C-alpha cells in the first residue's frame, strides 16, 4: 500500500496526513512546488515513479461564501483543471483506488429536508457557490464513469460542512465557524458589545469536526472498504447560523448582542445531508462532537492566529 494524498496542507488533507502518520502507513503528500497539479504529465510521471496504489484527492480551491461569490470564474477554472488532470492521470495509469472529497454544495438548493445520494443532479444549484459546486459534480461523475467502464474502486465521499484545526480564519475566505471564532475574538479584545451576522441568521447548516472524516477515510483504506460511487458522511444534525454564534460565544465565554446585516446573502435556507446509507452499511459514526470540535478549533486559533 502506498497512498498519494493530494491537498495535504488544507483543512481535510492536513487532518488525514496526521492520521496516516499515526497509523504508520506509507504515503506521500507533495506540496505544490513538488507536484504541479495543473500539469497532467507531471501527475502521471509521479504516479509511475512512486508506485501509488491509493489516491485521496482533497486538492481544491476553497473559500467562504463571499470569496465564492466574488470569484466564480476562478473557482470554476482552477477546480475543473485540477480535477481533470488528477483523475485522467489516475485513469490512464490504472490506479486501483481513488477517494475523492465532494461537498454538500453539490446538492440542489431546493430541498429543505435531508438530501440523500439520489438527489444529486435533480435540481438547480445555489448561486453563491455555483461554479465550485459544478466543478465538484463534474469530478464526481467523471470518476463514476471510470468506475463503471474500468471496474476501479473510485468513489466520492460527500461530507457536510467541515471545520477544525488548520482552518482559515481570514474573514475574506473563512467558512462559517472559523469566521465566527475570529469575529468574536476581535469583538472581545476591542471590548465591543455587539456582533453582526450576515443575512437573517435563520438558515440552517450542518457542521462536522474534520477529524471525524479524516479518521474514517484512513480506516476505510486500511480495511479495504469498497464504497458506492457517492456516499454522504455528515453530523446528522443542523443548527441555525444564529445558534452557531451562540454556541461559540458560550465556549469563548463572551456574551454579545446579535445584529443582522440584511444586505448580505443567506445562501440556501437549509443544507442537511442524509447519512443513513453510510451509518447503516459503511460503519459511519461521529466520534468528535460539535462542541468538542469547536473547543479544539478555538484553542488552535488562539495559539496560532493571535
């Protein structure tokens, strides 16, 4: 077994890398300088030279709602180019095992209930991260076509929103939970009495501490699990944006008055994925709770960003 981890410096990738190290598995996680993912030939040569048996693809251009909304072209072009080169090289070199990280934004914006794998491609995507979602869908279905035609163990795991250690706390790029942590800390040190929420605060989101996903992926490789082409792995519970602010404030021991910026977009009203297939057939369990994960993330932020 020789694992190639792509995107090993990002949120999910760094967590997977630490777990692989603890399990003492053979792996490589080349940096951007070591392996240019925009070059098909360099990827193919790397696969050949290193005798790779498993690929975990976490490589992506990612960001929060504002960055997605303001850079739709860049998100589409970069993610499509990365994914196409990676997947094509693995196909042509006949890599047997490929785990791709999808995103819950792949699901249509129209569902208010739980979204299962059969709901993919059944309705319009949410506008604020439309091109990112489109690139994720394209990669997932490209992999599924290869899986069908070449009988390879290729799958796309679709987690809910993730957060954790090594997250981005820059408010221009951060996702919801790290952005809340950074905003509340700033309010605390400036002795402010209130905090502004983008939009109405009513949309509901499902968040999962990233180590849950990392440990599950590494364990599945060790045990030779054969996943279906698409598999949701989520927290199985969601909260409103306002509730996330309240949870983080409680854990950071600060109370602020919440106000709302109605000029900012809400995004999807609800985004809750159905993880029942993973729970019932593929041994998916949430090991780290939301509160435990947020505590660890706050601790990381205070040690590394203050």
